[in-house]
């Protein structure tokens, strides 16, 4: 684990969680909270997801505010429609701006994106699933993946790192930030999910007590990246829980589906 992810207050009442190791290398890896924004209940306030029944105009305003707070151009942002799969898209010049402010233009059936273009924000949305941001400081690339339990079993974060050119020989060039997700405190899983996670190398992220299994998906993603060859001190992971921290995060489980989405925002700083 690195120095840790820090929460920072921004203009307009926003509070964003940012990675210091990414910032030191000229990258942005940020995770939004629900603080600030224009969305009404139950999406209050900074709902970043178009896929929930909030007014899309609110989402556009919320995304614009968060991107501007990070010094990023909202019109260049790209986003994806996630399906708990492992399809990964490279955001090239031709694709920048797709889906950042318009849901219909986001990449369909995609759970990972990366880019080598500075200033292009990649946006992924979450309400308990694990956001994983990866960067390569030598090749100047950044990417992000959306890993719920299915994506974690599919090893989408590892696949993203490999697509970006991860090489054990220069592991020191790579870093990762694992954002807020549901913690093991609030993530009880059935036998099918526990077995799938254990089968995918996640036994160390599972605990069993009184016949119930709990999973720590954030930890499992961290261990998978370390298994690939990432240096533990080049990975930062948020240690809280989206379900426990109601004032900060949306939680699909806690709110029984009626809630908003936080975002992971990744970019090469301009
Ligand atoms: Zn919890």
C-alpha cells in the first residue's frame, strides 16, 4: 500500500478522493463522493451515472463540475456502459469525447478503457463495485477498470494492465489506485460467488464465519495486481466502505438499487 488516497475539498462543495502517487507522476486518479452536485434524492447530490433515473441534465452538470475541479476538459471525456465483462477499449484521438457528457455515445459493453492522450478524462461509474486505475509513467498511459465480483473473477484489472503493456521487467513504472468500494463488513456473498472468487485466486480475500462468506473485492484486486508483478508500495487502496460511509458514497446494496453513482476519473495531466 502506498501513501494513501486523500479526500480534498473543491469549489462548489465537491469533495474528491485523489491519489498522491499518481499526482507526483503527472497523472490524475480521482474518485468522486456524493458531496456537492445538483441531483435530488435518492441521487443526491453528485450523481455521476446516466444509467439511473436521474435527470441527464443533472448528470451533465455534475460531471462538468467534477472534471473542471480536476482541471480537465469535459468535452474530451470518455465513458463506458459497463456490463461486468472484460472488454477494454483504447481511447484514441478519434474516440475522445465519446460518452463523457452524452450517454448514447458511451462505449457499449465495456469495462475498461485506457489512453495515451493527455487531458482526456476516462470516466467509470460505481455504487459498490471496485474502481481500479492503472498508469504507466514511462509510456505515459493511463487506464481504468470496473470490477464488481464478476469483473474481479474475470481479472479485468490485470487484463487492463497487460493491454497497457505491463512488463515485469519494468514493474516500477506501473502504479495503481483502487477506489472506494463495498467492504467485507457489508459484502456477504453466497456460495456460488465465494467459490468463483476462490477459483480465481481470491481465497485470501474471503472470510467465513457462521456459515456465511464475506468478500473483500478491493483487497482481491490489489492482490491480483501484486501477483502480476506490481510493487505493493505502488498501489494505493481506499480502506473505507461505500455501504458504511453513507454521507460520502452511493451504495447499491445499502440503498436497495435506488441510488446514484460515484465516478472514477483518470487522466494524464496536461
Ligand atoms: Zn461496510
